[in-house]
C-alpha cells in the first residue's frame, strides 16, 4: 500500500463518525417529513449542548485509561445547588445579587466548584490510594445522587433568576448562548488535548501508563487533573441543565450518563485508553441528537431511542476493534 493511500485510509478512519453523521442527516432529510429545515438543525445543536459538555470530561478520563461514572450525578447536584440558591419558587431561596448580572458568574462558579470538589475526591481516591476508578466513581454516582435527593427532599426548585435564564433565551446566529458555550468548550478542550503537553501526556498515559511514568512524566498529577476537570465540566453541564429547565428536580439528568458514554464511544474514543478526539465526540453527540429528533418527528415510542443508541454503541465498539486491527496491519 502506497503512503498516500495509507494517509487517506487513516483520515477516513479518524473521521468516520463525521461521515456517519452526514449520511444519517441525508437519510433523515429524504425520508422524515419536515426534517430538512434550518430550525431542526439548530434544535439538534441546542439539544446536544448539555450532553456534549458532559461528554468532554468523560472523554478526557477515558482517553487517560480510566473511567468516571459519576458525571451524571455531579451535574444533577450542581444544577440543584444553582436551583436552590437562585430559584424563587419551590425549594429555591431566591438569592439576589446587585447588580443582577453578578448572579451569572457566581452561579457558574458555584456549579463548577461543586463538580470540581467531587472530581478532586474521585481523583485522589483513585490515584493516591490506587483504587479502581470504576468502583470509586460508581460509589460517587450513588452517593451524589442520594445527596441530591437528601438536599432537595424530593422536591424541585423552580423559576430560575431571569439574569441566569437569559442564557437559554438569548440567541446568536440562530443558536442559544448555551449551545455556543458547548461549542466553545469543544474547541478549547480539543486544542488542549491536541496542542498542549497535558493533552499529549493524557494520550500517553492511556496508551501505556507504565512506559509514560518511566519517561519521567508525572502520571499521578495528570490523572488527578483529568478527574478534577471531569467533575468541573460536569458542574458546567449541570449549570446549563438548570438554565434549560429553569430550575432543578431531584431526578434531573437521569440517563445522561449512558448517552454520554454512547457519544464518547461512537465518537471514536477507545475504552482501552490512549485513542480519541473531542471533535469526534462532538460528532457522536450530534449523531445521537439527530436520531432523537427524527424519532420525535416520526412519532415513534421513546423506547426506539434506547434500542438505536444501544445498537450504535455496539457497532462503535466493533468498529473500534476493527480500526485497531487495521492500524496494526498498516503499521
């Protein structure tokens, strides 16, 4: 095989999820009534904002060769913290600041801080105590969700402060600011992963942690940072979730974890670590969102969504194994 053919094949393999997305959009535009509209495409991007942001943190940890099952519960707790403080109905305390715009950065910092603290706890337990990331973050998934129920008493916070809710209403170039925040996060962390020593070190750690340590790279520090980032980014996702729902409920975000995993795997991130890109993850998020939109337009039962998502994850795992085998033959 010539070097040019090999480069083309590598390019196709690395961007396969984007080709899948374009194919699915084309098929739905032809066969699903009222699908091919700018408004529908804008809704797909808008609906994917919370899931997209959450998937970024999850992808970073998986690329580093570990797992974080707590991101869904962390987002729910962050949303509940924002809801309790800045909602004026239900269990909301109706906190106000002067000038009102201060509520935006303060609420955002609170959400990120809540997520970052839990991410720090996960990272320290996993890295410093050499414990299983799967077990630690599964425990966090459970106790954090329980904390949401305990804090809220099973009740909801409603009527989020208008200054914060403004982000879900205001639009720029046809998209709400929440969608632009998600896009900005993908761009920023894509550059971090591809262009900074930290990003390259995460890839190396996921590929071979022992060899990376022997190369003099501070593996433990980078892994803890990855878990902290995953928690903080999940907190940001919770902030966006609170804006989108104008408050918070005890069961807010249930099921997002599985969709985030689906998006990450479909986006080409290997569960073995060391392989993946955030643009591919964003394509995976958009693919899931476009399928959900098509199912809603066709009036099909919601169960179809779970079936299709499960089949896509299975196909993505099989495709990942195929790509690794093919790359080994090309090497």
